[in-house]
């Protein structure tokens, strides 16, 4: 048995301490470990898929980002959360559509992590976040405007101003915060 296969077996052992140690080992092995690790993302066990997503998130590689993007559609909220967190660490423009859909996820943690992953994309997520900021669903608007605020993207200024008029106090809060972080509305006085 190769080292990567041994580590994947440890990852799926059901023992949290052994699994966490296996994550560290798989991350050290890097992209070559993905061949042994990626099949676990298709396991029948949600726990196995979660641990696989946890490990894949730590291995920067285009295959990791693609696998995490697919995992955003997992039926288990914990797996979707791990995938969204991984995509915050490894921003992938290819995941933007799926992440934007998760802004309305039934699980609030998943929605928030999707928001953070979109914010990590910066300008590449602007169109998706603009559309979500105009959604009829208040949760999507809150998460979208929060992501726009955190992205600190100057091209988001018009949508942040638009969000100041939203019926949701949370949307207004994040719009104000985003505009403040971008320095919009600040007045500077010359030194006396």
C-alpha cells in the first residue's frame, strides 16, 4: 500500500484524531495525493465525503478546486460547508455560479461560507454578487452585500449604494460597512 493510500485509509478510519493527522500528511504530499483522495468525495458516507473535502481543501491544485466545486452540490450540509470553505482558501472562478446558488441554502452556515468564498474571488464574482444583491430573497441579498463589502471592490460601489435603500437592516449595515471600507463618503480636511 502506498503512502497516499495508507493516509486515505487513516482519513476514513472513523477516528477523528487519526483522520486529522491523515489530513496533515495528505496536505504534505500535495497534488500527487489527489489520485487516492478524490474518489472518497464520491463515497456513500457523508462523513467520508466531509473528511475528503477537508483534505482536498488543503491541497492547492486545479483538480482540488474542481472537486470542491462539485461537492457544493452534495446533499449533506457539512460537505457543502467544507467545500465552500475550501473554495474560500482556493478561490475558483469556475465555482462562482454554484456558490451564488448557495447564498439561499437552507443551511445558514453553508450560505455564509459561500458568501466568503465569493468575496475571496473579488472582481471575478462581481456579476454573481450584483445579481444576488437584487434577489427577492432577503437571505441572498444579505450574503451578497456582505460579500461585496468584504471584497473591497471599487466597482461594487454603485450596488452598495443601491443596497442602502434595501428593506433589510442587515443589507443596509453591510452596504454601509462596504462603502466605509472603500472610503466612500469620507471627508478629508487639510492639516491646520
